[in-house]
C-alpha cells in the first residue's frame, strides 16, 4: 500500500479509521492520476468528509456527520476554493468552543463563531508544528 508510506505525520497520530480513509482514497487516486500532489489532495478531500483536524491529529466529526468540511472539499476537482485546513466550517459554535477548550485557546469565551473558527485553525497549525519538531 503506497498510501501507508506516503501518509502525513498528522495521520500517523490519528485513529485507524482516519488512516484507512486516507490510504484507500490515496491509493485509488494514484491509480487514476499517478504520483504527485493531486493524489494527496484527493485523499485529504475524502478524509475531510468524515474527519476533522483537532490539534495535531484527525478525529471523527461530531455525531458521525458526513459532509464536506470546507468549500474546497465541496467543489469538483478543477474548481478549487478555499481550504478549511481540516476544521469543519459548518460546525456549531458549541462544538467549535469545545474544540477551542481542548486546544486551550485563550479568550475563547468572548469569541463569536467566526473568531472561534479562526482560533481553532491557528491552534491546529501550532500543534502540528510542535508535533513535527519533536
């Protein structure tokens, strides 16, 4: 399985279900498009339908919801769009607040939904950077 050896470090720290989703999508994309960045984008797109990034790893979405998490994952391949960086942009404020609490985001109690979304994305980036530097 080429997907196992190409797996990003954030997925190595994630549950088996996230790894399985990514590997299966990546391996199928390799057959379709060959090696390269496109196979990785396809695999992340599939992963974002069922999982969300929390800190330095991926977890199943709230209540097992299955849907694209950002405009880039919702559009056809050639259209593009903005990435939600693994955070489900359709999450409720309560769920975003809970993620911010788990990630120890300061000032979260005074943030609105949009601010929580940005703060969670930033906290995820920091956690991933720290985990990669170890």
